[in-house]
């Protein structure tokens, strides 16, 4: 799994601030502020956060975290300021997270690798912790255009570097989360970036799920 995921990540390597990611919650100050307000413990102990596939220029840059907070980034892409390449590389002590985020990463992983990742994350979350998953929605009109565009893009890039995207629907993501042991899963469209002023919301639309044990 490690080699395959790394190959995919290195092959595409969008990075956290690329224009491709404007629709991700971690690229948007309002969404980041709402996530910080809702999913961190109210007081008493320093929050612990895990950003899987995150970058120092994304959530970490935008989040105003309380003093003493720990935000761990796991991402195999070089130069994005990650603390670890993969979650499975993290020592057992990297646990008790209040919040884990997986934004725009599922497209790199086949279902069996995603299930393994969800199970690992579940082990590292606090009992009342939350896993937030956000992914470009392959369903709907824009989603289908996005799937077609990514498929063509991957075919062209594959001429010199094997590249493949895997399109997970919201229903498939929910099923994998349930299989991994997340019992409470809610759709959170309010955590998607909205349009500002007269501007339309960034595309493609993401689905956002909040999963708890
Ligand atoms: C489209 S970017 C999303 C960046 C950021 N999370 C955001 O929402 O803007 C996807 C990132 O996922 C990373 N990635 C791919 N497979 C991964 C894995 N198995 N574990 C952690 N990160 C992974 C890639 O290296 C890439 O930087």
C-alpha cells in the first residue's frame, strides 16, 4: 500500500494551496474557523489535531489554535511541511486526537486502503473525537464533468507517470466508515466553502462527512 499511495501522491502532488483545492474546507478561512470552533475541546486541555494529506499552507496556516495545541500533518508529498508521510508511520503515542481531517485524499486510495486508514484513525481518536472527511463529489452534473476531466488528465499524465484517481461516492464513503467502526456519521454541507458576495461557490462541490465512534 505504502509504495502505491506514495507513487500516486508523488505523481499528482497538487499541494494544499493549488487552485485545484479551492473547494476544500481547508482552503477557506471561514470553514477552518467553523471547524476550530466546533470540533476542539472547549477548555481544560490542549487540543490535538491530525490533518491527513494536509499541508502547512492549508489548515495549519489558516487555523487560529489555542496555545499548546498539537496539529500533526501526515502527507507523503515532499515540501508540504508534513510531520510524517503516512498515518501508519506515526508512533503509537501520536494518538488521542480530538479531530482528524481527510480532505481531498480519498481519490488516491482504493477502498481496501481507505478502510485500513479509517480503522487506524479510529484507534488514534479520542472516544469523543471526530473524523472529518471531505472529497470532491463524483455525483451530480459538475461531479461527472470533474470525473471526466480527471480521467483524461490521468490518462495523459500516465504516458510518463502512472496516475489514477478513484472516485468514491458519499454513499461508498459512509459504508467504509461504518465498516471501520464509526457509528455516527453526519453529512455537513455547511462546512463546504460558500460563495463570497456575488461569487459562486468554488467547484467541484465536495461532500463533507463528520464521523464519530
Ligand atoms: C488534493 S491534495 C489535498 C490537500 C489538502 N488536504 C486540501 O484539502 O487542500 C491531496 C493530498 O493528499 C496527499 N496524499 C495522498 N495519499 C495520501 C496518504 N495515503 N496519506 C496521506 N496523504 C496522502 C497527497 O500527497 C496530496 O498532498
